[in-house]
């Protein structure tokens, strides 16, 4: 009989995982402790913007016309316990307030609620990004509190926002930390389709599985900060970091990806994951192994400050008082509405606090941005944001911004100065339209 799957937590990770599991043919029951989220998902609506996810939900959520009916949602733990053969825990592990370490309270409370309802034989699979050592502790919790024959596996998730559906259905790799052949066999069954299509299936122990995730994110963060450090050098030496990245990227050992210099990385994962990793290394007595991540973090944060300086320079040098600044982009990356630790909003906020009149526009992130930074100005379009601006900052590389007509924007701007914080605009096109174009890590021209 086909496996029945539950998914605990319906954020980016959980909602996508639940829909993907239904797409792979399983009966799926998703749980969240927030009833509003369950209501939305049960109606086929996604509580965030993620390309393709709503379509995928519509194909499977029970009660939607024409759907497979394989996907349902609930707030009842008992129902979850009765239903599932395999339970995926997909809750959030944000950074702890005032500390580097990650906040395990959502994971802990999910396991505390799940354990007592597991009366049948079941496999619990942790997907959340956790400090190494957590799986062992949580396995002991299950052994103590679950009445049924229950095992734990750790199966980190590598999905990128904006590509969550694709990354979940066609993962680069599936990594499973297991302690028995039975657990491995069950997970091979769950991931049979992507593995048949060629996704490598890596079997390992708990600590390695937990570490793969934090190591991967640390490597990506390091790559971005490396190229941003090169941007600092290029700026001082009149070099061009975009050309430099292209040229070193031709070396296959280095590769072209994740070498885009600019205002740096943000979001709900990379910044907090490298910090949690440093905190955990400290607890393990090997903090020296990761001191370089401190530098990675500070190079990254420095880019935001540098962007503010470039903007101050562009409006006359001394201060932002009485100056209008248009900010294009609020989300931490394009094709997402996520503004968590967004470099764009950070820069906008800093300028606002220094007395500048900031107007932000973003294709999808306006609602979240308003909630986080209610005191910033917001416009309904890029053109409206640019109207009357003394400088335009391009901080999130949405396609919509690349397709803007610089001549039309030039008509409404107060000064034609654009600062490209993502090295993504066509500088020739902007310069032709009379704009002074400056980018991070590139010559002034
Ligand atoms: C990341 C990992 O990529 C993913 O595997 C993991 O599961 C979760 O964390 P995500 O947070 O969605 O995914 O974003 P990602 O695409 O990695 O981008 C992170 C940040 O780095 C963004 O702010 C992006 O703008 C920035 N970035 C990315 C750069 O500044 N330069 C680059 O070359 C690439």
C-alpha cells in the first residue's frame, strides 16, 4: 500500500514539501498550529509568493475541482498520528533574539506535540535546519515519549525561495541521516521518482546529514562574500568585478554561480545559518574552525553600509537631509515576497534613519515591507518611486527593473543618478538615456 505522509509546519518549506509529495503520488496530510494558514491552504491559497506553488496545490488539495484530492490540511495532532507512516517536520529555526544561536523552540514543540500521538509504527523525518547534535537529542525524545515503534531520520532541505517547487521535485541531491536500513528503505521509497530521474541519494549518519546543510549554506555565503571582497578591491584599484567574476568563473573548479557582487546576501537562511553554525562550533569547542565565517558575515554587512555611503555621495556628500531616494526592490532576492534580513530594506531603513526621504517599490514584497518598516515611503510603481528622486538605488534584481525604460524614468527623476546594487542593469542603456550609472565594484566610467 502507498505510504501516507504528513508534513508538520506549512511555511515555504512545509507547504512546498506537502504539495510536492502529493505530486509524487502520496496521500498527504499537512499540519500547522496557525488555523488561518490551514484555512488558506485548504482553499488552495498560498500564504506567501512562490512561483508555481499555488498551481501545484490546486492540482492536489482535496475539494478543489479537478484535483487529485491527495492533499489535505489539519490542525489536529491526533489526526496526524493516526494518518502517517512518514512524518516530515518542516518548522522554522530562526535566529535567537540577541544571540547567534538558532531558536529551536518550534522544532522542540513540534516533537513534543508529535511524540505522544505516534501510536503506530512510523518514521519521523526532520527537515528543519538545526544545529548538529539535535537529531540525536530528538531521537531520544521520541524513544521516551512515542508509544509506537518510531524511528527518526534527518533529511535536510536545500530548496531556494523562488525555485522551491522545482528544487523539491527535482533536487540536486537527497541526503538522509539514518540509523537503520528500514529508515533508508522508506526514504528511498519516498524519493523514488527524483532518484530514478537522476538525483543522487546520499546515505549518512545524523551529524553528517545535519552538517551538510549548514556546510552548504556556509560555502555559498563564503562565495558571495569572496566576490564582494573582490568588489572592494576593484573599487579601490579601478577594476571591474563583473569581468573578474566572469573570468574566474570559467575555471570549472570555481564555477560562475554565486559570484554576483552587490549588496550581498540576506533572507531567512544564509545569514542566520552561518551565525548558528559559529555558535554551535563554539559549543563544541572548535570555534576557531569557523572564525572565517565572522569575516564572511562582516564583509556582507559592510556592503549594505557601503551602498548607503555611495547614495550619500550621489546626493551631495554630507547628508541625506531634504534628499529623495528611490529604492527599487524590497525583497532579499527576486521572485519572492520574503523581506527577512533583506539588504534592500536594510539600506532603505538606514537612509531613512539618516533623514533621507525614501520611497520603496517592489513587485511582490510591498505588503511584507510595509509591515516591517511602516515608516518608509512606498510607491505603487517603479515610475512613481523614481518621481522627484535625487538618486535611484537598484537593490533587488527583479526582471521588471531590468526592463524599465531609463528614458521615461529620466523624465520624472530629479537627478539622473542610478546606483546598481546588484550589477544587473544594462549600464549602456542607462548611460545612453543620460543617467550617471554607478555599480558596486566597477569603474566609475
Ligand atoms: C539559500 C540556499 O541557496 C538554499 O540551498 C537553502 O536551502 C536556503 O538558503 P535562499 O535563501 O532562497 O536559499 O536564497 P539564495 O538564492 O541562496 O540567495 C541568498 C542571498 O544571496 C540573496 O539575498 C541573493 O540576492 C544573494 N546572492 C546570491 C548574491 O548576493 N550573489 C549571488 O551571486 C547569489
